[in-house]
C-alpha cells in the first residue's frame, strides 16, 4: 500500500498503487470539482502534484492544461494514476459559495397541513376498554397503526395531557404533555445548490436559511452525468441518494442548532426539485429519464414518513415532495408557476429558469405550456477555461473601460476565476465593443481600429480576450461558443413555444427570470449576450428562488399544495426535438 498526502488539508490516505487520484480522494470523502463525473472531459478536477510518481500526461490533459499549469505540476486527478507515495495540493476548493436564498412571495393565507390538538386527559371519561379508544373518541379518529404513536400514548396518560399531531385529517402522532410548537423546513434541491429554510408553521415566519453545494456534484455537474454515474456504478444510485440525504440532514441540524429548536419539533420537510433530483432523493432509479421517451417513474406529489428515507426530524415527521410535469419540467418549475401566479394572469408571460437545464414556461392568458432546453453548465461557470462557481475570488461582473477592465469580484479578493454571471457579462461586453462579429468569431486585431483591440491576445495561435492580467484570466473562442450554445438553446426554446401558441415576440407582456442563478444576471448582460431579445429587455421581472418559495408555501398552505397538485396536471409539455425545423431555429439563434 502507498500513501497519498494532501498538503493543504493535512490528510493522509492509504491506497493501492495504480489508482486514479480522483478515486482515492472520492473514496476518502474529499470533495473536488468534477462536473463531468470524473470521465476526463471538463478539465476541472485539477490538483498539483508536489512530489511522487504518477502516470505520464495524457492527450486529454494536454488539451485542458496550459503550459504554465503543466510546469507547476498541475494534473487532472481523474486521469492521473498514483504509482507510489504521492503528495498533492488541492485546488479550487468550494468555500464561501454565493447562493441566493430569497425570492418573491405572493400573499398567502396561513393554513398549514400539519396541525395539533391538545387533550386534557383528566377531563376525558374512562368508560372505554383501552387508552386508544379514549383517544379515538376524543379526536374522532380511527385505529392507531403507528408503533411510535402507541408508545407515546402510554406515556401521555402519565402526564395527564397529550398533544395530537395531524396531517390534514389524519392522526400521524401523539406526544405526551403539551407541545404547541410546529416547525417545518422548506428545501430547494438544485442540481448545483441546496437551500433550506426553517419555518414556524404556527405564524408563518421564516426563521433562517442555510445553503450548501449539492453534495452530488462530485458525481457529475448535470442530471445526465449523474444518471450516467448511477447506471455505470453498481452502488451509484445509493451514493447519490446518500449524498443528498446526508446533505439535507446537515442543513436541518444546522438550522435547528443555531436557532435553539429541537429537531423533534420539526414535523414536515417540503421539497422542490427537478424530476431527476426527486428520484435520487427517494432512491429511485432515474435511468428512464435519460433516454427516449424520457419517462420518469413518478410525477405526482408524495407525502412520505421522514424515517422511511432517513431524514432526521420528529419521529412523526413527513416529507412532502412537490409534483412535477415531465422528466425535464420538475417540481421546482411547478413551484415557480404558483409563486409567479401565472394561472391568475390575463397577460402573455414568459417564465425562464436560467441554468443548466433551462426550463421555460409560457402563460398565454393563464393557459400554460412548457419546454426544457439543454443550456448546459456554461452559464454557471462550467466548461469555461477559467470558469468556477460563485465563490470568493470569482469575477461576478465586469465592464470594459478606457483604462482596462473594471472587475467586480466576490469577497473583494484577488480574482482567481470567473463565475456564471461574470462570463455572461464578459460576452455582453465582447459583443458590445465589437470584439466579435455576429457569428461569434473574435476579430483580427491586427490593422483593426477597434479601441478595445488590445484586449485580444494570441497564445499558441489561438485568440483570447484578456479579462485580467495578474493573475491572467482569459475568455477563449471556445468559451464564447459555449455561451452561444446556451443562448441558442434558451432563445430557440421560447421561440418554439411562442410559435406553438401562435404568439409573436411583440405580444409578450412580461418576462419572468427565476432561479438562484438568474437573480445575479443584469438585464444589460441578458440583453447584451442575446439571451433576452432587446425588445423584451424592459419587460423583465426577477422573482428569485421561486423553487424554495413554492416549497415554503406548501408548508404553510393546504390551498397552495392543492393548487400545485392540480396545475401540474394541466401544464402542457412540449418536446423541442419533435418540432419541425427546430434544428434550423436553433442554428439561427446562435448569432449575436
């Protein structure tokens, strides 16, 4: 056995010679950036080999690594085998990730599905054969089937009072004594991030929120790569399920501990997520979502005992999974429909959740249709040369000025890379200043009279736009193409929806931008990059994290829950690949 030592983590791990560094790290719980799931295509799982014998550089590494990185000993951990004792340095750790938790909330009447009723047992007649019959008589319920409830019932007759817990009209638990506290947790499971909010279900107050990077990301950055991981690894589904359950339990524990609330007083966790994430949450194989005809195992809302899936709350706790529409229009988008009140509008409204999956909804005077487009991870900083997540040191905004490039960096630190909002700002500025033509090709700076031409540099016969000199951060021609592909996916998606509904762009009254990522994008960068046509720029409205807000509404309102169950069945899903001439529409949308 050999030893892998990590200099900046002070860890040492034994391994069998010849294993990939990525696998060694993964098996020992070390999280690093692997958007492609460790198959060598994203170039993000970089580590620095300080000393030790490893395999030679592969052709894939030569493609992803610069000469400077190679000279410094940077390697891709998923393509590099450790042949003996090795010392490495971890790079690009996901610390202080900037995640949006707030969002627009419509007016809401508090009427939670979880309620309590207190019984003073000393006032109850004892002319029954057993305690269960007494409780059944007082609460007008049927037989008690749950063992934990029966145990609590026995203890209650010692205290003289009991607290009954109801989900709608169903008795789901009994607690000895008087306990009027009812808390819930609203969770948004995004492909990239997870957000949880602690809610007082008695008065509707949102007490606190906690966030984390989705712990499944080490198995792939998007739903398809995670489905692929689950299919190709014997315990892949179990790993994905365990990762998200462990993550949610950590968020719940942190929320409870920091706010002096007993976990036993949390009775429901309401969860919104895309369809694939919901399958992994319940440990259900999502393979069928990844191939035609893209049918999921389930779409309806689910109310499940929390102990059945390993979520640590009250022993009588429930998990509510919001309903979805299709394999690629999930509960997170259904939540957005209710939060943005698309059913109640007489206007023509486009709802766009900008992210890896690119979900789009069109409300034509309250009649809903939807589609999903593969925007890819470029808009979240992935598959970009110097791309990174929105953590400290990430460029999140910029402006080309006379004296250079003005940068806005998260944490006010020296830049180390560029996140999604930064790359979109970059493309917007590159287009605005004419450094690219309509096709997206960088101009030839030699002989050009463009005042920003000095930002274009050449390396190894390839052109780049220099965003930062020290440290050097570049936008490549390939990066521009990646954003063009994402732009074309979104634009062709909503144009196809408009066409299917016999609407023109001029008839759109409002464009709603939703999601954790969308809130960070300015109208200027959305219009400048071409994601939103200029004529719609003044019609944009942001609603923030509508997925989490929808989950919160389901905790506090029976009516909201019923509305989501109903609307999920009424939304028409439109498969873009079946539209005649869609390929031409996509290609036409590539140009700036």
